[in-house]
C-alpha cells in the first residue's frame, strides 16, 4: 500500500509541530506593539532574514509541486524553478533597498509613501488580499496531500489541521514567530533535501521487471452523497479485503543492458538517465461515467508508457508545455507568459515584500536578498535529483503528483519519510503564516486605519490583526478543500500572474519614474488585478478543474495571462499619469500657517 500511517511518522510530525508552537508562544511576549507584530521591530539579523526568505519562498509549490512535475513529466517541472529563481534578480537589483527605504509595515506603505492617497492604499490592500488568497490555495492543497499518508487522515482533516496550527502561530506572535519558523524550516528543508539527494546518488538506478500496466481508479457516489473509492475494482482502504493504489515508476532498461548502476556522480546521474528507458504514467483524457443502482461511478484510467530518458530531459512532455513540441502558437505564448509572470512575480508577492521591513537598514535588505538567492538556488538544483529520483523509485502515486518527494523518501525508510514529510509540513506552515500576516496587515493597517480612518491605538491594531488572521485562515481552509485535485505548482503560476500584473508595474514606476501620479498607480493596480484575475477564471484549467465544464468552451485563448496583463498595467499607469499630471501640478501648494 502507498498510504499507511506509521508511529514513527506521527511521532516526528508531532515533535515538529510542538517545537513550532513552542517557539510561537515563547516569542509571543515580544510582539505586543503593531511594529513588533507586523515587522518584528525591524531587528531581524540579515542572515536570519535571508534564510527566512528561503523558508517563506520555498513553499508547497517549490517542494511538493516542482518535484511532482519533474517526477511525472521530467524537465518541464524544472522550468518553474528557473522562473522562480530568476525573479529574485528583480528583487535584488530593483526592489530590495528602495522598498526598505520607503516602507513601514505593508506593500501599500511603499506605494503610498509619496502620495498619501486613500485610493492607492485601498487598491494596494485589495491586491494584497487577492494575491495572498490565490497563493494560499496551493499551500493548503499541499498540506492536505501531506497529512493523508503521514497520519492517515483525509484531505479535509489535513487542511483543517494546518489552518488551526498556522492561525495559532500568527495570532500568538506575528512576524517575530513567523520569521523564526521560516528560518528553521528553510534551514531544515535545504539540509535534509541535500542529504536525500546524496542518498539518491548512492543508490543509483536499478531495472525493475514489468508488472502493472494500468490502474483504474473509480469513485462511486451513492444517492445520499457518500463516496467510495475502488482501485482496479477493489475497495480502497485499510480493512480486510480492501486494497490501495500500487506504487509505480521504474527504470526499464539501462545503458549496456545492465540491471543496476551502483553509486553515481552528480553529472553521471543524468548521463545514464539520458540513455535509459523509463516507465512513466499518463492519465487517459476521458473519464468513464456509469450509472448503477448503487450510484454514479466515475472511472479514471492511468496507463504506463515507455519513454527514452532523453525525451524527459527536454521541455514539452507535460500538458502545460506540450505545445512547445507541437508548434502550437498559443502554447508557445502560454509558456512565455508563464516565464514572464514567474520572473516578474517574485518581487510583487506581498508576503515576500514585507520581509524587507524586518531588517534594520537598506544594506541589510540587500545582504539578506543575496543569502536568500543562494539558499533558494541551491535547493532548486536539488529538485532535479528529487524529481527524477521519485520518477524511477517505484513509489509514485498516479493520482497525486504532489506526493512524489515524500513517497521517494519512504523508499529509504520510515524515518526518512517522516522527517521529509514533517519538514514539508513546516514548509507549508511558514509560507501560510507569512501570507496570512500580509493579508492581516493589508486589512488592519491599510484599509481600517488608513482608508477608513478608524482610530485604532497600537494594541487595538494588534488585536484586529489577529482577528483578521483567523478569518483569512478559515478562507484558506475552504479554498484548500475546493482545489484539492490541482497541482500546486500550476496554482502558484496563477498567483504569480496576478501579483506581477497588479503590483509590479505600480511598484517599479513609483520607484523610478517621477511622473507617476496617484491616479495612475490606483488604476494600474485595479486594471492589472481585474484583467489577470478574469483571464485566469476564464481559462481552460478553471473550466475543467474548478467549474467541471468542457475546457474547449473556455473564453481565454491560453491559460497564463501575464504577457497581456503586465504590459496592460504598465500602459494604463503611464497614460493615466500623463493625463493627470497637469491637473496635479496645477493644484495650489498648501499655505503654511503661522509663519
């Protein structure tokens, strides 16, 4: 069986969660003021903040999603890694130091530093909320996927568990606790994934005999709404006579027709893989639906295919990027649009931007960014080994690409599985807590205090922030259940598109163009956010996986909107600023009183 809870996993998981919560309660006494709650008093050391950057950024998408995409489709998943890492160049050379100089608590503070405009505050706050919620979806989906094999719980239970723990972290200590959770998580993730990579290289490749060629997963929905899952006709579960998915994914032939390679070097690993034959699994495009007396049975068929390793080391094997090989112009534009969004989106993510307010000065902001880039880049190199190791380990779940890395770890023993799964769980905790904190700051600091002009004393801001964190956490749980079946990396791509379209044009132009006006900034954010959000919701993936409709009926010509919506937001800002600059300059200067 693929999924079988173990006491080792439960013990390690419980220890990790207890330590994280212990840190939160201990640091809670240090975050009584709003400056402490939202920005950790600006006293985080630059090295700690740099590793916390990695802990915040290396989310469920980076660990679970990318490894899963590589495990199922090969090199395509690594394209996301390249895009994610490249985005930090924008953060380092364009955003880091100016943002620290202009900001206070939130992304809206930086945008509105020179305008003092309620409209800018409101637009930036709403954008922060939308991006944070979209980014929360894949984190919660990943959390639910993790808890199922780790503790034997359902996806719903896993999402609720993560939600409760994260809300506790944010409510108890805010940014101080979140920073140290992210620092510990980032350090452990990179360290243990490096160890796992060494174990993969030491094991090398071994040829497995051909056995299973097809898996049929049937979900029977009874008239009363109850569901039961069958695998190849056998009820799925833990009881007598019940079966489960059989793990798959093997090397079928090695160069020279040897049966095993023994330990391999880092470069030799890919050289051997390129000349090998690999078993991969693909889902049949159409599901089989049958009406019976017991209810409606929907069957998804997965079949084994033999692929040359060389085919898996070039782009174009996944549904997301298959158009790169077919010559379809829409697919090529979709790919370019995704890469543009990943490149531009990093410096636009609210939970990343607020980390710059936790260090003391601009030099610390720059140095922490360099440390973050080094840590993140090293981890993304490791994802290649983790993904291909999972592809050939014989431990894949054909129905859930997000579980590739933890199931790979299980092939090295229950302890390895428990540690990697627990670290992945804290990965979700660190990222989700940062997102909820960003959303909380947007509501309390930007909307309530600055837009609505509600008088809140310092303690009231902290209390209100904690209440908002609870509400956002509950919304995240609901969304995590609704999007259960989608790959977390693909979902993050949507969040990056929205962030890059809504936030980056305004941020860059405020920093580097003196002609920018408050009206231009406000309309640019609104147009970028609404256009990208509308495009995403009208894409074929949304039609298929969210609405259950025919993807061929989707109105958006391709899935990733960034190539259209990012330039659109820039154009709107420039045009509106030029049209409103004369009006702004003709307004009389305020007359000083008492001089």
